[in-house]
C-alpha cells in the first residue's frame, strides 16, 4: 500500500468542536478510501489490518460490503444447495431471523469486529434484545457458531477477508469454555435419567408396541431418530456367533424423512442383550408391515412421529407405572381436577427417548465399559462429547486411588 495514514479531523458544530480520526488509504484496485473512527487507537488498529488485507488482495471497503443479514441469506442458500437436512436449515433460519438479524443484521461485514461479536454475545446473555428476553448460554453458543458459519461462507464467496468470530474465539475461547463448564448442568438421575426402580416399573407396565421400543431404547442407547428409522434388515436376532447385533445405517428426521445417521460415527454396530433379542423376535410377528420394513413403525407401516411416541406411548406408560411427575403438575397448575392432571401427565411424559438414551449410557458406564467403548456405542463424533455429557458418571478419583492401592498390594504386599 503506497499511501496509508490516520489523520485527525476537527469540525465545529452547535455544541462545540468535534474530533474524529480518519483512515486514509488506497485499496488493492488503487482507489482511495476513507473510514472514520471516534478513537485514534481504533483507527490505527483497523488500518494495520486493512494494510495486510490490501497486500493480500482480499480487502473489502465498507462501502462495498454486504450486510450481515445479506450474508446470512447467502449462508442459508448455500446450506440448501449443499443438501443439508431440513431440520438443520430450519435451525439456521431461526438463529438468523430471531437473533442475528434483529441485533446486528444491518451492520456490514467490514464493520464487524471481534469486539462487536463479544458485545453481541453479552447482550444475548443479559437480555438486551428486542424482546427483552435473555438467552441461555447453550443457545448463545449455538447462535455465535451460526454467525461464524455465516462469515465462513462469506469468506468463501469473497465477501469478507476475516472471520471475526474465530478471532474472538481465539482471544477469549479458553475463558469462555471455563465459564460454560462452570455453568453446565450435569445430568441428574431421577430428573434427566430414570432411576433403576423407575426403569423396572416402566418395563413391568409396558405393553403392546411400546414395550419393544422401550426395551430397545434402554439397552442400546439409540437416538430417537435412529429408533424411528431402524429397519428389520439391520437387526440380526440370532444368538449364534455374529448374531445379536443391531446396525445403525439410517435415521428418520422430525419430518419423518429417512436419511443418513447424524455423523459418520453414528454408523455403528450395537450388541443386543438377550432380553432385547427375545422381545424383538416376538414383536416381529406382530409388527405392522410396510415398504420401509421399519422395526417401530406406525399402524400403517410408515415412520412413527416423535410426538405420537411421547403422547400415545411414553406418557400413558409412565402414568400407568406411577412414574409421571404428577406432583409437579399439581404445583404448577393447582386448579386442575384429578382427571385434568391425568391428561396432562399422559400427554407430557417425565422421560422422553433422550432420557432412555442417557439411561443406556449410565448402564454402560456402570458395567465398566471404557470411555472409548461408550463413545462408540453412543455414536458420538468425538470422545470429548462423551466426557462433556457423561464424564461425571465415570468412576471418581477416589475409585482410581482404591484401584491403585489394590494394584500395589498385589505387587509388593
């Protein structure tokens, strides 16, 4: 860049003399550009980065930069072109329309900075939003990740030279991860995971087509989408060598569309307990037939909706097993009659299929499976996901200490 400097600008207005700092430079096309800041330090920092961008030939002047909202629409279009699942695109659209656009949608990509990203994040947490409602830390993390994906797409399209979300993450990521870990709520038995007594009660009360679904869910840890998309062709019910195995090859999304598992790690083999094998053998004789050859279809042999599973299956089942959170319903809605309370309990089960997945993981860990084996059975993409979700369920340091004492005793007495 042959010419680039920060100069001071003074002018008079009705309420006194005003001061600004102007970045005066030429872009890679040789055109003179101006950008104004209120503080000299901000102007110098910005110009230093602009000089590098111009040398690399990737600088985008603010006057030619598209807005965050426009970049967001290009991001959604790219996701659609890439064939991402409808549920994923719907979540992207919610992040863009309900959170990103209302707050920073009018800002240009060239104006966006790491400090602006941090400010956006903080406002979401504090509830300094158009609807005056704060977002959870988990939701804010997802929204900021989506903003980073918007900028990554914009970079690929030559719309912007920097991804300030990644810069902000590099600057503050470790600290934010510590904070998130401190605020993270651990899964709790009896709240997020059914107790063993509750599982036994539900197994005793389970009847008809809901029993094989529940038995399979608790002993395999499959995701709800994987259970709903499971085919008989992928279940080997033989107890001979190589049998008693379930293979996850597909899933059904929230719109009942069959597709690939959530990730490559989702494609996996899960061994079946004898109880699961026997239950599925009996169920196969009664299971509604359909072209999809599903293990847990609706009455017509098609994909069963998650809402029906909860309201027609798990809700009534848990009410019959005396597992429903009736006390909580009465506390939240004290005026309800006994019949109305029962209807609420049956329509809104205490534990969904995700809770059964957690129950399976806790049983695997209790049985002594290694973290890596639990990762494989659960279909987690990384071991970190396993530890983040179930790390507190693995043996404690006290247990490790006792094991080391036993090892020493066997070796040296």
